[in-house]
C-alpha cells in the first residue's frame, strides 16, 4: 500500500440482514487532499465512513487509515482521526466554548491544554465572538463549524465529514467550505461525503461515486463534469408547438446537440459561453415571439452523473421508508433571465 494514501479501502463489504450496505466498495484517498464521496440517499456513504472510523466492523474486504488496518489497529486508527457525523453532535444548552471543552475532556486533554486548544479552535473556525453564547442561538452554519472544531480537538491527520452541509443555506454552506479548505491547508486529509456534485466540485480534488454500496466512478471533478457534458442551457415553453423553433435557436447558439424532453416541454443543450449564450437565446426567442415559461443555466447535478453512469436517475430507485428523509439537491437553476 502506498504511503501517499491516507485512506485506502478494497472490496469493503457490510451487510445488515439481507441488505448489502457495502458490496465491494473501493476507495483511495491521497494524503493532504479533500476527497469527495458522492452518492444518493442510502448509497452506503455513512456506512463507509463508520467502517473507516472504526465505529462498525466490516464483513469483508480490507481498509487502512493513516497506514493502519482498521480491523486490527482500531485503537491506533482512532487516535489519528476526527469524525463529524451526519447529525450535529453538539449540546444545545452549553455554549460553544463549553461544548469544545467537554470534547477536550472526552479525549483526555488536561484542563489547561483543553482550554488553550479550545481558544485556538474558536479562532480558527471564526467562533470567538459567539464562544460564550448558548449553541441554541447558533445558526446552522455556526453549529456545523462548531462540529468541525469538535472533531479537530486532537488535530487529527484524517478527518471524516459526513454530509457537513446538508440542510444548510448557501451562505452557511460557503462558511463550512472555507473552514474545510483551511484545514486542508494545514495538512489534514479530508474525506467528505455529499449528495451534491457542486460541493464535491468546489472542495475535492478527486471524487468517488458510490451507488448501492459499490464504487461506480472515481475521477477528478472535471472528469465527472465532462462525462455529463458540463453546464447546460435549458428552455421550457408553454406550448408544445413551439419546441421546434426553440430547438433551432438553441442549436444555433449552443455548441452541443440540443435534447428535447417532449413531456416536460423542455429543450436543453451544453454551453461553454454560459451567460452570452443564455442572453442570445433569450433575445432571439423573444424576437420570434416564442412564449417561454422558463429559461436558465443548469450546472450538472449528481442526478445527471447518475443518469450517465447507471442509466437511471437517483430518485428512480424506491426510497427506503425506514430511512430519515434528507433534503434533495438544492435548486440547480443558477441564473434566470426574463425572456
Ligand atoms: N444500522 C443499520 N441497520 C440496517 N440497515 C442499515 C443500517 N445502516 C445502514 N443501513 C442500510 O444500508 C444502506 C446504506 O446506508 P447508509 O446510511 O450508509 O447510506 P448513505 O449513503 O449514508 O445515505 P444518506 O445519504 O441517506 O445518509 C441503506 O439501505 C440503509 O438503509
Ligand atoms: Mg449518510
């Protein structure tokens, strides 16, 4: 196994009764990078993180974290990792500072060392001003940052972040991204699970896509985006009879072949010159008197990647009713102009 990998998993298997949560999962995370683990609800992301962070035992395959076998050296692995779970672990009643000091005691840091480390972490995660406020008063983004700080108490060399921004507003999401970047700049390796292609794209230098407990792709963000053809222009019309003229306009302005979704009254095509192309399409359609319901730019989503890799959409599979439902991908439409 190469030294340059902070995390490495081969053929991981985990069964819960008849359910194969992991079914031959492979992963290799280079040291000092953010690696994205991208997949829809129930794909096996949390299970993978739990195995790698020694919280559950694997049924098959092997995994190393920081060069140590997770099954045989669990205790040593634990001393080198941090984990921020999918659901916030901080206490609402305590202040931010008290929460962190509590984690310090949990990890057997002496009182003075814990307090000093907490001051450092509050500063690093931009929480100094809010340090003595009850966490009940924190915004979602502040809570997540506090979570990150808590998992950094021991300055781990590998940090597992399980969907750190699911359910956050765009601003809080941006704040968490900033904190993650700062950690990596300091040398921590981060494995980040997410359902958002955009998030993996912003943070990760490499992305593993997981579906039904198996690795279905491992690529750079650009590689994945190229697979689905990058950004697209999308036009929705009010009347089916308008579709052919929209196709003609879109074909003229955009680089790629337009695709028509007859049922959704939708035409879409790949673009590189995003905003000029959008403006041009909108203006032409307006000049031609085409009644446009909606027009905009869409970045590729996890769903697009899935469709391309597996031939089905992430939502096509029956949802497991026993699972907590998570918010779906946030609105993908990025810029919308009135036509
Ligand atoms: N403790 C458990 N007992 C039974 N089944 C489980 C358990 N943990 C996970 N599973 C099942 O294993 C599969 C993978 O679950 P996992 O939580 O790893 O997915 P995930 O990718 O983290 O999903 P999400 O995006 O919803 O968090 C799911 O079908 C889930 O229902
Ligand atoms: Mg999960």
